[in-house]
C-alpha cells in the first residue's frame, strides 16, 4: 500500500483551490494513487450542515475535514482538501494529528491578490463584502491567517494552471509521495475563474 498523505490547500475564496483540485485528481489517479477530495462547500453541506461562520463554527468545520482526511490518509489514500481554512492554529492542529498517524501533510498556500480575487468574482461577493453588505467574509471583514512556513506556495495570479500543477507534482515527487515520471504533461488549460464559498 502506498503512503497516504494530505495535500491541504488553503487560500481565500476564488484563489483557485477547487480549480487546482479538479485538474490534479486525474493526474494522480493516472499515476496509480487512490485519491479522495474533501471540498469545503461539500463538507459544509454533508458533514457540517447547520454551522455558521463564527470562528468556533469555522474551526469545527476544519476539524471535521481534518478528521476525515486523517482517517483516509492513514489507510493509504491521497487526500486533497480544498477549503479556505483561515486559522493557522487549527491547520497546525490537523497537521499534528495527520503526522501522528504516520501520514504526510503538505500545506499548500493557494495565493492571489485581492484585486485578482475581486476580478474573478462572478457573484460579486467580494464587492458586497468590501461595501459592508456581507458580514464575516474571510479576507475582507473576517481574518485570514496566511501560512507562515507552508511546504508550497502557488501564486495563481502569476502562474498558469499548468505551472501551479507542475510545482505541486514536483513537491509530491520530492517528498517521495509520488513516483517520478518523465512524461508529465497536461491535456488542457483551465482557468481560475470560479469563486467558492468554502
């Protein structure tokens, strides 16, 4: 059984976490890994229904994502999480639990400037938050604590999807979590365009 790991995407809404996840999953599966995705929006619908957006509720949501990720990873699954996960303390708590089970934790900061996020925001949520119409909006009226020392940073306002994916694949190979291949290529270009509310 291959070693399980958690690839933990963190970043503001619209930074590209879901876009990267959707592009990465088929690549990892083609390379022979068992892959599961824990998306912030889906977890809120299925595991965290009824939670709000207070710090306590956000922390509870992230702990639930972390708990499921840990169970999967310790059984040899490659887990990708795509949730804002705004608070460093809870991300670090999840890391400790995952690593205590013998699985790897790869924190990946999906980074983009606020101007870029506003320009990508087809729903206009950022503009409403900046105008004070939406309360507790992470990155505007609610804090986002960027990772201090992540394993990887991808800057989606400066990199193409392929460039960001190549950095992720390189990181997984260098960490011994993915067998290297000399024929790594992407079939198509995707665009970082959709805003999620994870």
